[in-house]
């Protein structure tokens, strides 16, 4: 059974930093591209970042230079480090891999 269990997130003031992580099980994590998405209530879920099994990364323009996606294939974990956070980054963040979604983690940035 594929499972993605998220941890981290929380609340921070504008300009601060947070991290969210995702622990995968039930599939060969090292073979899959993994992604982060986010969703603001009432809006569609949007792409944030991805990392391929080879370690190549891609970011949405609105997080470039501020967010870093990384993975530890030995531990089956995916991480999103978020710096210089803005109030508009407030959302529920989801990890995705092997056609499965994590449970979502709230990130709140106050001005």
C-alpha cells in the first residue's frame, strides 16, 4: 500500500523559514519523480516543485530562489525547505509520488 506521510509546516512571520517533509512507503521511492503542490482554500491545487529520481529539480516561478526540494532515497523521504516566506505562500502543501498524495500540511505566513 502506497503511503505518503507528511510532517512539518506550521506558522511563521513573513521572511521566515519552514520545512515540510514527506515519508514514503509501499513503493520503490528511488525510482519515482516526487513533487510538492499547494492549495489555497477555494482555489485549484498548484505545482510548487519536483525532483526526479536522478536528482534534477524544477520549480514554479513564484518559489524560485526561495524554496529547495530535496530527497533522501535511502530513507524514502522528500523535503521542501522554504525560506523568505511571504503571506501569499500560505496554503496547504501536499507531496505527490506514485500517483498518491500526502495528507496535506498547513503552512501559514503572517505579515
